[in-house]
């Protein structure tokens, strides 16, 4: 049985059109905090953070075919690393990101080793178990000195560097955006070249890939590590943004929402992370008005619909829809004056 | 010593519940090789159904039987409508479908029945058994119910034509279809049975952990561990695995690591079995030709 729907990775070559899109997007994203309220800016910060996480999960699940239902655990590790470093040792917030990334890389690499022997359903099961067990481990009494137990840890929101006329939320947003842009650039470079091809080859035909000389074990564990690194940096940024970490913020449903995000955004795409993040941040906002449970019911329904009708997600649908619109306009333009 | 016996017995009682849910997982795994992540939430939903029927004034065992019937029908419907289209789909598609089901059942239960924790009655009464200080009537009753379910299932698969047809459909769908068995219907029936067994587990555990939409998350994890330990294609193995996991979890919780890390025991068990003995204690080792 194949692991993933037959999805060729989205084209990643640098073209003029794509470069223009990225520059435009970045420009819009940079302007937004100056026109939005602080609260809206904070929401947007969260969306950018989730985009980083989803990109990480997509490297593992979309590109490498290793299903993870447990990325909430790495998000938690990243968040706690940042919070403990800031709270205990007074490390500046920006310095916690590389630390969180490194710690999560190690954890991810370590979890990737047993994951090598698990495939498909079983890997999903093992990572699901990790997600369910995480809050309990975080509450563990013997770790309480570090983790703050059930209460968690409260941290301070960083101020903008002296001299910049920015509010805390605006500064944090721009900081997050810069980190995310860097990470997206790195992932783009990683995935469009040799490494990306190797990951996809291992996903689609492990045997053929290995006989071409790709070191399967090394690539798969490293993919797990890199994926956890992204998720961990996302977790650290998340902790700084909400100024608080506690075990109950990392319930199994967090991991599930990441899976929802990459499915909605588009498996094996880079841009899909953005769409997925917007979806999981903004959908609960308006669905909450119906009922507290409504966002999750809608998540579930949308997952089902996507799985049946559009396994490629938004990132796959958009270019096709755009092409369709263009064709319509052209055919109408051609037929219009003559008729 | 007494405390130890008490822990042992409550481990067995919990194990009976894990065993039932593991049995439900095995039912589905046997025929389709899918691991049903929504099994726990389906059981939870069935339990809410039973609660609603009880609130309406039905006697316990009538509500019990009605819940089994409705759950079975719902299980068959889910298979037919939602699972059949992805039967041959890639693994990720199937996993996402199950996760979607999990999320939907959980949120709809929260939506309809609210998140307030509810008390669910036990049919076996409270207090202690006469001349047995180690066991509550409910613990005893739930062990008996688990074993009864196992015996009934065994008899069903061993002695009835329908059971034989189901086994044939699971073992070799192509030949089964050629000899006139409606394989699709058998798969649906397997789902129905799994849903009904899960409902039993839900109704047995609800008096202990109380009824709320998230009550099955941990229990599902133990059931996974039980099913894997016993061999995920072996019903008897699942039951043995369930009891072993229940006892190990309880003794570890009481004497070694404390109750706070019980779920980690399940995680370690799952990883351990998958890594060192993927076929479980009683399962067949699967050899894949590459």
C-alpha cells in the first residue's frame, strides 16, 4: 500500500513571477502591523509561528512520507526550552531560538531512530502516543523545578530595541516574521535541491532510492530532526508570543491541528504552510461564535472533504483555479467584440 | 500484601476494559489492516448515547442492549459511507480520515452533551463484594463482561456461518467473493461489531473515570498498547494483552513511577513492542516481499 497520495512536490525553481510574488507578500506582511490593531497583529504573529511549524511537519510528512501525529511534543519542547532559559538563566529571548532548535533537533533525531523501523500506520500510532503522553510528562513532579508543574512558567514579553518606535506586539511580529522568512528560505533551498529529491525518492520508492545510493536511515532521521527543529523554533516563538507555557497548552489536539494545517495547506508544498497556518489560526475565531466545539467539528468535516475531493490542499488548488480564471477571461475576451 | 492484591485486582479490572477496546481495534485491523484512531471516541459517543437512554428512564440492561444495537448500526454506516471510499487509499489518507472521525466525534459530543463531567451508573452496585475485600462489584462485573464478550465473539466466529464468512472475507477477500460471500457487507459488519464492543468498553469504564468527551484518550492509548502486545491480528492476544497492560500499568503506577507517568508507560510499551517484537506475543510475523 502506498504511503501518500501520488503528489509530486510543488515546483520550487526560482522564476521571476514567483520572486515577485514573494517580494509582494513580504511587503504586505511588513506593512500589516502598522495598519492593524495590536490584537490583530498578535494573531498574525501566531499565524506566522504556525506557518514555521507546518513547514517543519511538511518536510517530514509531505516530503518524506513519515506520518507524525506527535509534533505537539516538539512544539512543547521548544516552548519549554525557551521559557526555562529565559526564566531561570535570564537568557535574552532571541538567543533561546537557536537553543530550542538545537534541543528539538536532538530530540527529533533521537525519535527518528526508532521511527526508522516503523511505517505508515505504526508510525502514526507511535507519534500519537507521544502526543497523548506529553502533557503528563510536562506535569511530572520531579521535573517541577524546571517546568513549573501544572502552573507552567510565565515569561516577559520582550520590548522593541531602544530607539525603535514600535509597540511590543509590532516588534514581536516583525521579529517572528524575520525568523520565519529565514527559515522558509532555508527550507526552500533544502527542498529544491539534492536533499529534497532524496527525501521525495525515499517517500515514493524507498528501495529504488536506496539502490541509487541514498542513505535512507541518515536522510530519514535527519528529516525527523530538521522537522523537529522547525517545530521547536516555532514552539519557542510561540512561548515568547503568549508569554506563558503550561502542560495543558500541549494537548494531543495541538498535534492534530498541525496535521489539519498541512492537509489544508497542501502536502509537499512550501507555500501550503502559509495557507494552513492562516486556516488554523483564523477558523476558530469565527467558528467559536457558534459553539466552543464548532471549530473542531469544522476541522473534522473539512479534513474529510479534502481527503475525498482535494488531497493536494489549497496550495494545489490555487494555481489551478487561477489558470482556469485566466482561460475564462481569455476566451471571453476573444469572443466578446466579434459577437 | 493486601494492598498489592488490591492493586493487582484493580489492574485486572482496568485491563478488562483495555482488552475490550483492544478487541475492537483488532476486529477492524484483521479485515482491513487499518488502525482505527477513532475507536475510543466512538466508544465515548456510544456511552453518551447510553447515558441519554438512561436519562429517558430506560432500565440499565435495556439501555445497554439498545446502545449496542445502535452503535453496531452506526459502525456499519460509518464503514459504508466514510471508510469504503478510502479502503484502498494511501496510508496518510486513511490516517487523516480516522483523525477526522476522532475530532468530529469528540467535538460533536462536546457540542451536544456539553463538557460538564457526568456520573455514569454501574449496573453492579457500589460497596464491596461479600467476603472479598479486594474487589468492588463493578470491577468484578466488568471483568465478567469482558470475558463474556470474548466467549460470545469466539462462539460467533467459530460456530456460526456468518462468523465463518467474516473470517473468510478477512483472510482472503478474493476467494471469499468468488465463493459468494458479500465481502463488503462483511467488512461493514466487522465495523459494526467493533463499534458495539467499543460501546461495552465505554459503558464499563464510564462509572470509573466519569463521562466526559475526553475520557477515552488515555484508555485508547492503553488499548493500542494491549493490541500491539498481544499481536494486533489476534483477538485472544488482544484480551491477554489488555489484562497484562492493565496489571503492569497499575503496579508500575503504585510502586515504581507513581500515577503521574502512567501514560508514559503506555508510550514506552507501544514503542518497545513495535521495535523489539512487532508481531506481539501471539501475532503472526508479517513477511513482506520487496
